[in-house]
C-alpha cells in the first residue's frame, strides 16, 4: 500500500470515528447483541431490524472503544444496511479472511466479493491485536443474528 492511499484510508477511519454513522439505539429491534473486546476495552451494542425478506432494514450501534472499533462498526452499518442476510454473511467472511489470512490462502469466493469502503480497515492486518478491534462489530452482528434465529425457532 502506498503512502498516499494509506493516508486516505486513515482519513476515512478518523472521520467515521469522529462522526460515527447510525450511532443510536433502536426502539424496537428484532435482534440485539453486546460485544466486548477485553484486549482493548472496546464495547458495542448492536441493534437490528430484519424484514420478512431476510434483509437488514435497520441497523444501529452504540458503544465506546478505540478509533478502529468505532470506525469499523460505523462502516459496517453502512455496508450492511438494506442488504440480504446471505450477502451480509458473505461480506463478513471475506472481510474476516482478508484481515486474518495470507493472500495466497484466501478462498476463490473472497476475490469476487468487493469490500467497498471496508477496504480502509485492511491496514490493521499488520497489527494482529487490532484485528479484534476491527472485527468486534461483525462478531457482535453474528451473535445478534444467532439470537434472532433462536427466537424464531421457539415461536
Ligand atoms: Zn480497540
């Protein structure tokens, strides 16, 4: 990554940290989960509304954490809003793989799914402790979706 691109990515992260998007609670979420990254102290509450078509209708978060965790949560809400859950999980898989695996180990599918703005977070790959900050929101999302499934099966 060249210096110019790195600076641009840094700017996007700082902007999302200073002005997090979708930073709010939802009055009547159909799914909610808490996430905690004890290594860094990041905390997040994630709220979701999912419609009948299994599409993320609304998503928001609150929390306190480092710039990477806040920016990542903010970028995630923008990336997943209005998307079907199947696309969202594919996006998470690709994002997670690109943050944790060497390039030659990436699956074929992961090259076909564009990360869009989430690319700006891939720089943390060089700092393994920070990877947990960047993926906290996504793990919290996964847990919210799993809880939602539980509610659905007991009804
Ligand atoms: Zn952190």
